[in-house]
C-alpha cells in the first residue's frame, strides 16, 4: 500500500532522496517512518515524521546527514540522505501508522507501524 522510490547506487559522500507515497489513502494523518535493513541484520528505524511535522531520529548514526519532510499536497514523504557512507547500504522501507493530530512519532520498533512498502535498495560504494 506504500510505494518507495529513489534508491540506487551512489558513491561515498554522495546524496540520494527517497520518496514514499500511498496509492489508496492520504498520508496526511499518518506518522511516516523510514526503516532500513542491511543483509544479515535486523530492520532498524532511521527517522520518522509525525502528522504535526515533528521529526524523530531513531538512529543516531544519521543525525546531521538525513532529513525527513512531507508534502501533503503531493501525498509524498521524502528522506533526504546526504554524506552517505558504505554502512548506509540497505533496503530502505517507509511505514505508516494512523496518528491524526499527534506531535509525537511511534516508537522505533517495526511493529509500531501498520502499513509498509516493498522497499528500495540503497547501495553506497565506490
């Protein structure tokens, strides 16, 4: 029900912007989280934006490099990733949880979210 796009291969230090949209519902009243899963590792939370547009960093390793934003008119949420490192390589997923009017995000565990996309691969390599 969610669709991610924007992944690809990028060199270390480069940037990518991931996008998340929904085909059958509006994201406006959902908290949107980005998660990632590297090979052999558990899925981890990266960043979330609440319905009040307050962001919460789940991963300290991305602070100062990744930002999240939403455009309700386009029904899109974006993850801007700068200064990418090889350890950022993973499949990135967006997830949604119904949280109308809430300033907070859900917790950083995947089971806090009800809807998921199929993921988009991000590979950081020279």
